[in-house]
C-alpha cells in the first residue's frame, strides 16, 4: 500500500506523541492567569501613590545625624553621592585592553590623534614606548 504524502502545512503526528498544542490550548491551560500573576503586581505598583525617590528611614536617620556632612544642614535637599559610568562615547576597549592597529596588523599602531579620539592621552598610547614588550603578546587575532 502506497502512503499518501503529507501536505506541507499538515502537522507531523507521531503515535507516541500528543497532538500539537495551539495558542488557545495554552490560554486554556493557564497562560492568561500566569501572566496576570506575574504582571499584575508590577502594574499595580505603577499605580500606587508613594513619594518618588524617598529615602528609607535608616538612611534618613544617618543623614540627620550631626556627624554626617552629606547635603545641606537644613531642609529636604540632602543629596546621596552617586557615581555613574555612562560609557556613551564607548568603553575604549580597543587601545586600552586590545591592541588595534592599521592594515599591517596589531603592531602597526594608529596615530596619537587616533588614540586621543578614543580617550587615551598621548603619553599612554602603545607606540609611546620605543619597543613594545611582545613576550606576552600574540598577533594571531587579526585585529
């Protein structure tokens, strides 16, 4: 007996597998309730009224102590020190951590002006030393 070929859009049904699930099956089995349980508290947290940027009572007590010099002495303008590394201009990986060179390889250094565009001062560029130390250096990366 010759088997009839399947249409390209027909599912592949196996005797030891269950039938394929549809989106409606997933909704019926609780995807809707599960997503509501996950997203519900987040959405309700957005609607809750609480002061923005409020400090915890422990931090407020530390700031109010006389020995703390953070912020102003009076009022509510007491600032917490904050450092942000933005890296909006790039992380300067090439030039500091990886030697990137010209067409002749990694030891074909770019100019000092090129390194200054990356944020390296002229006295810290790799070509500043007369002979770079190649003992722990491999130029097989092809950068």
